[in-house]
């Protein structure tokens, strides 16, 4: 009796990630017929199909050709040995996909099996002579040159077969060395067991036979076991799967090829900074790690010295509020070592500093009340097309867009925002005006103005119309409203009580004296009798003092 669930697990190779994944698909009609035939091998039998009869007709007639979904690295190497650089030169039942074939050739170049033109190398011919995937063949041959051939053959045998360790509980251990220990124990006929699972001895038997066959073929003699070198050996097969732990995580890693990888549950290997992943499932955006080996960071620097890429980065660090200049040693997408540069390029530092200011915003600059007032004064003249121009646009938006023009010349030696002093920043702002326009600015929109009492009072430019706050008594005798911009803009007067609170707000001083002053006088005279409240303020003497007290009679 055959019970057919109607599903099959099929390998799919992703040329983008360079990894294979297992997917579950409906069987084809041909596969279903093959399964049904198993019920009748020795005599009449019954096959139960667990799908509706009507659904059978919509199943695909045949399985998809394997060449369309397989890893083509071995095929690409075989063609190179034959002298075929372009697969289109051959006739195929189904042509290999261009993307997968291109990815396979890139890997062979990476493994030194072919040159960039696609011609096979001497090393590539030796790889093709071994009954192994090109990755594993490269690993075994390279490891043999440094007296690690026996270990490499054992690793190749383990990877080529199914995992001999089967966990039954929640515990998992992806360490390749655990499998190596089990294989070596089996070879010495010593017992080996794990607490949360069992060991498949039939798998170990096949692995040992494969490993010993490779060793005899290559003339490798047994040597002292060096399981600590497992990660180093595995890295020759999978340089693109060298993994670096992501900051703050015990289960997630970044691969040298730029993709992510993770352990499905906490794993003892998660304590290591660097791993080499042998078995990955590339189904997800991040691949799950099933088997890997730890490797030391310094070993990576030594072993892949010819692949290490040195990269200098001069960029703004938002946390430090400063420019950081670092030199990195990169292996693919991994940063193996970072050092601070002592003498970074000054132009690059300046560009990074400008970029940092733009990121932080214009308010990150050391503005003072005086510099903001200067900005408002210039903007006032630019908006009214005042004489002495043209007046530049000094709005926040324009300033942030033109930092290279006006601020950059004043940033020499600055690497952090704190290095830019208020005085230096003010000079940079004022550089937007030449000497003639700077003097004209002070004439047209002064920071202070002298009122009839002789006091020199500040003008507030924060409002749309500039404001002069002045006590009423200090304006006695003045019949016109003070104005700026060559008399074109009367100020907004905040006429203050003796307590400093606005008693009247006006741009028409003459109208105030004539219309509002009598009522204001009536309200304030009783509260502030020591201050002058003349009936005719236009004839009175302006003052910022109170009335003199008369001496007490003796």
C-alpha cells in the first residue's frame, strides 16, 4: 500500500544570494505515477492519493528540469575543462539560466578555478578531478598545502552527507566540530552520544568512507587531529559565508556577501564574533544557519590578506556631534578592524563637517541673540528692496543650502560643533556683506536708537514690524514716530508705563498724544504720582527719571 500526500521537497538555487533553499511543491503527474507504481512492485497493490481526483488534471505533467533550478558551479567548471566558455555554443535540451551560470562563474573565479576570461586554471583542473562540489574541492586542495588535508577531507565528507546529529528536544548545536568529534570517535570505534538527541551511525559510516577515500586519492597521511582549525578550513570553501555578529545580538550575523543569517534559536556558537556558515537555508530575507564553525578574526586577516580591502571613511557622527575619520579593513561586507586616522584629508573633513551641519539643522550652529538680530535686519532690507543693495537672502533655508560659500572658509581646524565659536560664526555671517553694505546696514537698520530723553534703546527685530519699547515720559516732545530704513519704516512703539508694561502700542505717535494720551494719563497718574504727567506732552521735557522729592520741612 502506498499513501501519497501529493507534495515534494525540491531544491531551488537563488543566483542572487548564491544559496539553495528547499521548497514544498505539488508533485507532477509523472511523479505521482512513479509513486503509484511502488505499490505494485511485487504484486497487486493499492495507492491512496490524498487529493481530489478533479485536482489531478491541473498538476504539472512533469517535474521542472533540474538545470533550471540547480547550483551550476560544477557544470560551469566541467565546461571550462572542456574549453567551453559560452554555454550558448552547445545544444541543450534546456539551456542553463544566464543568471545562475554567471553566478557560478563568479564563484569559480573567486576559488581560482578559472581566470576572469573563463579559462580553466591548473588549480581548477585538479578541482574538477575530485568527486566533490567545487567549493569543497578547493577547500581540500588548499588545506592540503598547509598540512590540514585530513581535517578538510573529514569536513568535506560531513558537508556532502546528511547531518549525522539529530536533536529531539529544544536544544540545538550547529557547531561543525561536534560532527567532527562524532566522526573521529566512530573512526576510533569509541562511543559518542549527546544529551538531547542521537547520532546516526550509518551516516557516520558513509562519511568515514568518503573521507578516507579522499585522503587515499590525495595521498594524505593521518595526522594529529586539529579540530580548532575547522573554521579556518571551512572558510576556504565558503569565503562568501564568513559571518560577523551583528551588534547587540546573540543570534544574528552579517555574511561577507552582504546578506543576513541567523540561528533559529539560541546556539552555543552565538558566543563567537565570527563564524563560517556551511549549511544555510536561503528561503528567507535572512538565511537560517544549520551548521557552522567558529573562526578567529586575526585568522581571517592573515588567511585572506589578498582579499582584504582597505577603506577610509570620513563622515559625520551624529552621536558624537563630530567628524570621525576611520580606516577599515573590509572582507566583503564585513568590517574586520577599525582604527582612527590621525591625519585625515582636510578637504574630506570639511565636507563631512558641512554634511553634519545640514543633518543637524541650522539651529545647531552657535546662534546668539545678536547674530539672529543681524539676520533679521538683513532680511528686512532684502524684503523691502532698500537702498544700498542688492541685499542677500540670509534666510535659514538659503544659509543651509550655501554653507560651502559662506561658512566653510571659517571652519578650518573644526571637527566638532563645539569647535565653532560664536565669534567665528558671527564673522562668517557678516562675510555675506561687504564693508560698504555692512556700514549701510548699520545706518539703515541700527541695533539701537536714541530717544528724546537721550536714552539709547534697542530695537526688537523679531516681529514683522520692528519694535521699540520705551517709557512714555522718554518720548515727551516728540511729534513723529521714530523710523528706520531711511525713514521708510516707522517703528512699532510699545509705550510703557513706569512699571515697564505696554500702556499703548502704536505706529502713530502724534495721534497717540492727541487722542489716547489723556485717557492713559488719567489711568496711570493715580498709580504713579511720582512721574511726570503733563497736560501738554509735546511741550514737556522728556525724562527717564521720576520727579525730585521735596525736602522735609524742619
